[in-house]
């Protein structure tokens, strides 16, 4: 999920800064297992150190060895969590929280409504610092050609994962053409929001509002 470049976010009561590696709403990680929470904490800590180095030195000039040293882990530990340097940027710490939230939405909700509620639940729980980090990460993806290319290559996997989640919710097979087409449309619209947010010159685009408007357009049958 991609915030806009201005960094505007919905206000949530009780938001506060968290220590490195404690990214995400305080309540949502409890929806993950202990092992998953520990992995998420380590991944986000490594990513935060990487993003700091990218900001200071530039993406191309920063090595995996430097990231590992800054995070106080060995290079082999880095590779256990991120196969490549590209992956440390492409990893979105809100994704596992979003997936867990989506799975727990009431069964009577439509897929789109469940996704909207999950999106609001996760993003409303981010602190200003966490949201700013998301903005910086997404801007790096937009501006570094190899990162943008990898993101596009990963879309097939994203559609597969979403199709499995949608299929479980509606009680159909993930290979069902209707499920896959719907999932592909969802990913395409999310990408549209990502690109629209990145191309906004005034800095006034509210990403959350744009996401809701996009989902409403999908529910209405994609009218033009």
C-alpha cells in the first residue's frame, strides 16, 4: 500500500513514536503468531537502518555489508530475511498486518468493504514517523529503475496471494477465473493509486481518500 508523497495520513488517537522494529499498530501484531511477530520486528529493524543509509548515501552506493553492520547483524542474517538489496526496500511491513486484519473482518462484509476496513485499521494505527517512513520507501521505489521494475515483476505474485485470500472469503477456488480476474482488477487499481499519488505535483492528494474513491469505483462496476 502506498501513501502519497506529501505524507498526509488519517489522524488516530493515541498514536506515538515507537522504537525501531516496533512498526505498526500496537494491537494488530497480536493477530500474528509469536514467530511471525519476531520475524516482522527483525525485518522492520533491518529495513529502517537500510532506509537511513539510502537517505544518507544513496541507494546504489549502499552495500548489504553496510546495512548489516548498521543493524548489528551478520550478512548471512540479512540474507535470511532479504534475498537481495531490492527486497529490503520492497518489503512492506504493513502487508502482514493488512492480511491478518482482512482475514478477521466479519464474513458478511463484501471483499471490497473488508479490504477498505483493513486498510483504515492498519493505516490509522501508524505513528507519524512510521507513515513518513512509508512515504520515503515508496518514493525510492518510484525513482530507482530496478526497484520499480522489480515491483512490476512481483505483481503476478501479489495477484496470486490476493486471489487465495479472496477465494477463502467467498468460498471459491483461487483458480476460479472470476476470483482471479477480480483480484487482478484490485491489484491494478491499487497500482493506479500508487502512480497517481506519485505523480501529484500539488502535494494535496489524500491517499486514504483516493483509495476509498477507487474502491467505490470498483464496487460501481468501473464506470468512466
